[in-house]
C-alpha cells in the first residue's frame, strides 16, 4: 500500500529482485467497521474499491496549528461498512483454503487498534460466522468423502506425520473408545452446542474444485495463545482458571493445591526449518461441528478483560492452526500408501492479534498495564521485523531480522523466510478518537505490502495411475450386483457346498422301498444290498477321514514345532531390536540435550551478533557523520582559500593603484619644485643682468587686490625641463560590461566632470537579469560631507556566478568625488605681512598647490572608467 501524496525520497533507488516471478507480495486488505452511534464524527472515508482517505478531526486540526492534511492509502481491496462476511471470505480466505488442500501453507492475521473488529472478523457473531468457521466448513465440504479413518495419520512430536496400518489404527480407536474422558462429537451424533450453533450454520456449501480423489485426508487442529510473551496451550486438559492470575502481588508463582497455573510452551524448529510449539495438543477432527467445538473450548480459556475502550478486549494473541495431512492410496485403491515421503502436511494459521492501545486512553493499571505493554512490544517487534525484511529485499542489505525478540514473530518466521501465502486484514475504526492510532496502522500496512514472500511450490506426483479409488469402488459394486443376481452365497460357501453334494452323489442310489406284493422278494434284497454298499463306503470314508485326521495332526504338530522355533528366533530378534531401540533412545536423549545446548549457544551468539550489529550500525553512523564533517571542513577550506585568494588579488590591485597614485603625485610634486627653482633662477638672472641704478618696482597691495591672481590647476612645465614620461596602459573596461546602479534618490551634481561608462546598463535597482549580462558593477552613492558639500562615492565590484545559479557581487574599491568652494580655503601666505619674505614666489606656488589638492587628469586605462584617473595629495600637517 502506498500513500497518494508525494513524499521526499530518503533512500536510493531500490534494486529489483532477481526472481520477481517466484515471489508474491503480502496481500493487505482493509475493512472499515461501522460507527457505534450515528452521531459520531468520522475520520475515514472509502474512496473506491482499493483506496481509503483519512483526515484529521476538527479538534485535532485546531490543536495542530491549523494543519489539515487528507491522506489517501491504497490496498489490494477495501471493504466498507456494508460488506458481509461471505464477501470478505471469498476474496481473502478462500484462496488460502484452496492452497491448503493442494499442500501449501498459508497465514492470515487481523491487525488493528483495540475495538476495531478483529475478533468479529475472525470468529463472527451468532447468525453470521466469521472467517474461521467458514474455512473449516469449506475444508470438510471438499474432503468429506475422502477422509481417512481416525488414527490412520498420527502426528509425531517433531512436527511430522506418520501413516499407521489398519490394525494399529483400530487399536488406537478401541483405546479411545474405552477412555473415560469426554470425546468430541463425530459427525452429527451429538447435538451441537447452541452457544455457537448459529456461527457454523453456513448455508453456502463452498468447496474446492478438483480435489485429488486418489488421496486420503485428515484434519488436525490446535489452539494456542501468546500472553505476556509466553505461549500457552488452550486445549490442554489441565485444571485452569482464567480468572486467577498466574502471579501474585509479590511477583512469585501461586502455590495452591487447588490451582496449578498452565505451563508455557517452547518453540522449536523442525528439519524443514518450520517453527512449531513443542508439546502442543493437536486434535484430529472429522467435521466442522467437531472442529469448532474444539475451538470454542479453547476460546473460553482465552484471556479477555474489560477496558475503557472495549468491553471484551483480547489480552493475548490467539493462533488457531489447521493442519491437513494427505497421502495417496496404493495401486489397488484400497489402503493408504505406507511411504513417508509421499505424505504431505500443509498448515493454515489463523491469527487474531490483540489490539494496540494507549494507556492514557484505556486507563489500564496493574495486570492490565503489564498486558498492554507486552502487546505493544510484540506488535512493535513485528513492525521492526517487517521494516528490516523490506529493507533487505528492496536495497540488497543483509541485516539480521530480529525474529527472536518476540514469540509472535519467532513463531511465524518460516512464513516470511520460507514459502507460503501471507494475508493481512487491517481493521480500522472510523471514529475520530482513534485517528492517531489509525494513522500508525495505515503506515504499517503501507510498509507490509512491499514485503515479498516466496511462492509455494507444487507437491510432487506419486507416479501411480489416477482414478484408482473410483475404479476399485466400481469393481466392488459390480461384483455385489452379480452375486445378488445369482441369489447364492459368496464364492467360498458355494465351493464347500458342491464338495458335500459330490460326496453324497458318490453313494449308490437308494431303490424304491415300496412293497406292492407280499410275495415280493426283490425289493428287500436290493435295498439290503444297497445299504451294505453304502455301509462299506462309509467305513472306507471313515477310515480315510481317520487317516487324514492323523496326517493333519502330524502336520499341526510339525507346524507347531516350527512356530515355536520361529517364535524363539523372533524373540531373540526382538530382544536385539529392543537393545538397539534402547541405545537409540539414549542417543536421542543425548542428541536432544546437545540440541538444547546448541540452541542456547545459538541464542547467545544471536544476541552477541545483535550487539555487534548495533555497534556496527553506530560505528557506521559515526563514520558517516565524521566523513560529512570532513567534507564540510574541506568545502569550508576551499571557500576560505577562494576568499583569501580574492582578498589577495584585491589587496594587490589596491596597492598597485596606490603605488601608481603615489608615483604620479611624486612626479607632479617634483615637476612643481623644478619649475619653482627655474623661476627663481630666472628672477635671479634678471636681477643680476639689469642695471644697478634702476630699482625694482614693488607692486602695491591694492594692485594685488585689484588684479586677480590667475590660478591654474597645475603650472605649465618649464621649457628647458625634460618632460616627465607618463606610463600608459590599456583600460580594464575594454570588453567588459558594467551595471551602472543609480538610485532615484541621487541629486544631479552639475559638475563639468561626470563619470561616464560606455556600454553600461543603467538601472535604478539591481536585478538578477541585469547582473547576469555583465561582469562589473558600479553603485553611485551620495552623502552630505562635514563641510556641507555633497560627496559622491562610486562603489565598484565584480560580478560572480553562484553555485545555486544566481549572481553575487564582490566589492573591490570605492572612489570619492567631492566639490569644494575656492573661497572657503585659507591662504598660507598672510596678506597682513607688509614685507614678503624672500621665498614669496615659493609660498605663492605653494598656495596654488594647496588649493589644487585634488588633481584629475585623463589617462587611458584608469580604474575609474574609460578616461578618468584621480590623484589626491596628502594634507600637510602644521609644524
């Protein structure tokens, strides 16, 4: 079963099985019981024949932060509230009964929360029998005319079956008849118990088609329960009181002469690796009534209790086992073939699981609380086994399935690891109070449906001629008909009568004894002669008979002596065989002890293996976590290396720009100084060469004030001075596209020099579409400086692609454009000084240099963009 809504895959793609045609998935069916009251809130809805929908109730939806999810689950088939027991039986249980008669094993169990209708589905109610009585009725309707006599098949103590001869079977039947214990009714001899008469009164007369008519069949039933993880035989003829507890308040066994608690049974594995209960009572039954009476006798001993959720809550898992033994007839079609290899023993297990329950709802205390804990623990072990089995089959793992953690899973180990059909009926109660439990049941059913079980193989043919039974019956009927037509006795009596008649006919015939005349002298002499002949013949016959008697006596004596000798020989052989049997019994006891020891060692080894597996899983998880941690550290290291490399590149570029800026500034400074020195030399030359009587005219301060001083951005170079060769390089923006981000809040500066980037995409807000087309980014940011002027910053960066497919910007540098007022600057030379110093010209050019502290020159390849480069002079500190 799979949920309808999509789920995030948590595991890799499962492997396909190697032989998918030889395995069948576990058949999971869903049955929805009707609501107890029509005004109850319903949380389960049947969508179609294979799908149900479960939704949380209103109160649950508010409690879970408003989440509302409707989940659909798909099953092999869904049975609604109006489906009758017969329809459920025809779909689910009928194929299992057909396989049982064909010699294949089957398992059918009901699963669900407490009060969901599991026991009703399995047992039924008066007037509406469940799956169990219908299975029994179908079995006996199919094999009724082909059943063997009682005790022809005899089960051994090792989950096997033997065939007894007619004499041994007759002795067993006579022994059973003289026993004082009450016997189960055979056929319809005894009146059916009215307590369950309506449950087995099935009028369908369902039967299996094509039953092998040359086989004889016998049915054996047993009934066990698993209570607190102990197995008890419900058919054991021991004083048993289900009301009295097995343990007292001191957690010690009850020691009372009137009450002996039942002994728990142990599980063992036979030679075919099938699990069975040792010492379990197995009753041979011959009719549906007899089998169901055995079941009902055990049902009365099953542990049930009253809880808050169920008036008759099952406190144990019950298992009703139906074994069908069959063997072929011999070549004559009269007797059972005495070959153990030809015997087929098939088994059908009908399991009624106890319902899972929450103690906060059932208000269980004391023994009820302990029972609920064991029930939930066994169901949790069943779920764990199904999970591990599913994981091993789907993903190719080889994890050990923990069957031995619970008696329930250990008993049915051979069904999941061996072969047979497994069917599960999920019973759900649609009331809103069981919503959370129903969700857990649905999830378990979802997982169970993905488990595959090996398909059972067909039984081998015996090699004898088919139709032997009916051919022998037809021969007997024809012989009886011919004898009736003749009107005589059987063949042996006819031959004996003919021999006596032949002896009488050998005597001479008697003449007529009638005397017609007194003088008749012929009749009497003839009669005397005949009588004498008869007398002689009789004496001869008597002598011959005496001789034959003597000869027969001697023969009897010889035969008796030979019998005595043979008896002595047989007695000697019997004594030898008894010694051999005694030795074999001792060997068997030794082997049983050795088997127990080995089982104990195996159990210890399995526990040790479980511990090692757990340690292995923990170490694997720890290894995976550490490997993931190492991967994260390696990825962090790579990211850090990339970040450091970017920082190194960025720092290198910054220092290159700074060095270029400083070199340019130094060159400008040296040009200025050289020009100042040239000017001084020119003035000195003019003073030296001019006539001595002429005095230099000193400009007045008023003339200086009226005549404005022309200020240039940079002084013109000296003609005689060698020109400074500037370094040119190619613009980095060549072949690059820029994103020019100009927010709408920026104000126009109205300056002569404006940054201009060709082939740029101008945007008001950065977008992924624009960034994907470019590899450079420039943000124009304006802010108010401390002197009240607007300061414009150009923030530049590189555009990178991220792993997720997006775009990221790494800022590399910031350029600042600022306007300054010339009147706001203070001159270095003080106008109040009447006597200028000798280095007036030097101070004048120094003032020009101070006013033009920021120089902008066009130079190809600058980082500001095509055609611009900024140089800034550091401010001089006052001494």
